[in-house]
């Protein structure tokens, strides 16, 4: 088994005192060296440690111990717990910053403000463990040491991991509203710019010309009444 029992030395003390298991069997089960188990039996190691019963805690069964006592080559196997312990999740909150790194936090905040303006204040505070007052002072250049601040990567400073930084940046990118592209200044394709201009449609005057007035016919120029009136005068 690769998993060691709870409190290995205390478990070894109990097995040495209450069983006839060999040193090798106890050492392999408790993930200790055989000489260390021998030192426990001689009272030179783990003095003052109270034995820890692995049977009452469900790590071993009496049948498993009895089988190992009868066969020195038998290896003890850690019993699987029937109770499923829920996985502990570390709450996401303000990050603890070591004392040796706290003077670098303003530089990290300045770096985040310049390189990732999409991050919210809560995200920056969570990444580098700063306060709202310090963040506002650095942004407004009212910090007491603003003249000496230099932007520095918080990952390089050890204030946060690259995974945490990428997680916060991706979250801020998803929450950012989509901005439609401005297509007013887009370039026209080469096919349109290099094409010959199409001829403008010709007007009716350009095609047929200016209409000329029709010439009067002979009948229109001769007055019928004047002709027949002269004939009437010549009749007797």
C-alpha cells in the first residue's frame, strides 16, 4: 500500500506492544524503517508517544493482524474506510502575503492596473491580498510611495500563481460586454477600387438629339378659302 496510516509512529507503538508482528511487517505498514521500529521496541525511539489503536479507527481488522502473525511473509493491508469524507475545498478569499513580500504588493497592483485594466477591484485584491484603500490610492496616484513604484509581475514576485492570474483574467474577459466593431472606416476591396467606372446612362437628348420642328406641308401653307374665293370671283 502506498497510503500510510494515521499517526504512523503511534500506530507502530501500538502494534509493537499489542501484537507479535515482525519489525518488517510493522515497518512496511507504517512506512517506517525497520531499525526505527526496532528502536521503538527497545524504547529508544518514540519515547512518550501513546499507542494509537488502528483497529478502533478502522485502519486494520483483527483478522488481518491474526493472518500476519501466523505468516511472517504476509503484508498488512490498510482497510478502506466505509465513510466517504467530503473533499475539503479551500475557500477563495483574500490571499495571505508573507511579511517579506508585502512591500512588493503596491508594485504588483500597479502592474495589474496597467496590463489588465479589465480586472475588477475585488479580483486584484484577491490576487495580491491588498486593500481597497491601497488600490484606490495607487490608481489615483495618491499613494505615499507613488514616485518610487515600479510595475512588477505578481507571479514573478510570488504573490500569486500563473493559474490564478489566468483564471481571473479569463473571468473578466467573459464578463466584459461585447463591443460591436466600427465599420465606418473599413477598407474597400481591391476589386471595387480597381474596377473601371461604369458609364452613366445616356439621356434621351444625348441619344436622339434635340427634336427639330416639323416642316409644314404644302396643304398647310396654302389657304383653301383664299383659293376658292378667287375662283368664285372669276365665275360670271
